[in-house]
C-alpha cells in the first residue's frame, strides 16, 4: 500500500514517512496542497494523510478537489481544537481525523482501521452476499451501492455505515452502535461525527433530503434504515 503524506512541516513529514515504511508500507511526501494534488494524479496513492493547515492551498481545498474524482481513503491531520472545524473535514468526505499532537502508533492504528473497511478481510472470512432492500442494492465484495440501478458514490466510512444498516433493515441503531460499523473505539465528539456521516449519506442517497425515505431519524434513540415495505 502506498500512502501519501501531505504535511508542510518537513521534519514531521519525514518522520511520519520513515515510520510508515518501517511497518512495510510505501510512503510518498508532499509539502503543499498543490504538490499533493500533483502527486495524487501521477502516483495514485492508496491512502492519504492530509494536513489541514497549510499555506496557499490548504487541506480542505485539497480534499474538495480529490473528492470530485476519487473516494481514496483520507485521514486529516489537524491542529484545530474546535469540534465544528473538525466536522467540516468530515462533511467534505474525510474518513477520519487525528488531532495534533499525535503519536505515530496512533497514526498507524487509524490507518489500519480505515483500511480494514476498504480491503478484503485478511482473515479469509467470506464476504457478505449482495444485500437487496427495495430499490437499494449493496455489493459488499465490490463495495458498490445502487439505487434503482444507479451507482451511488460513498466514502469508505459511509459505505460501512450503510452496510451495517442494510444487514438489519428496520432495526433502530444508537450512535455508539453505528460507530461500531466503522471504528474500534469512541473519541471526543463521536456523536456529532455520526450525524455528519448520516447527513452525507442522505445527501447522496435520498431523493428529498428534507424528508428522508431511507435513513430515518428515531428521535431520542438514533437511526434506522426503512424496510422495503416502509420506503
């Protein structure tokens, strides 16, 4: 796996890349948003660690442009302390964020967590079969979701959340339960994070986002995917 590290602090960039390479991954480095976009086009990395605060083209501008053409997994590296600032990155399609200062072990753990969602399980467990719920079809092996035959574009996190719902349509899931679809542990502000992911899924899937037909809010509890007969 090739990881593109986008960080304008040269020593930190090099330290992250050296550590990732000791774990057996290939690491590329970019020190600006413009350089990151160029390397994304030419090298087609499998994963991106993206610093938010960079001069010129910042990380949020970069993720906007990448998400126009690709769903490559992206973890944001941010020094922002306000929860609302972090949620902006998730709104734009980031899979996760890590707050500075961080440990290199934490970076590796977060990468592995995200990649478990987008790669075939190394345990050899068979992939789930294709799941159909009304006009929604989810193929777990190909990681494709269709509505009325049209392919919907989801990030890895959004796909795994929808996969969790489609395994048990009609069941109401709390936010901590939804978190388990894609993350091993909770972190500060995770409930707001779930709401952002649900909002983004609805944006892609719902014909009328103001009146959700598929992902429905159950006030005071969480969310559920409407069964075919209900939708």
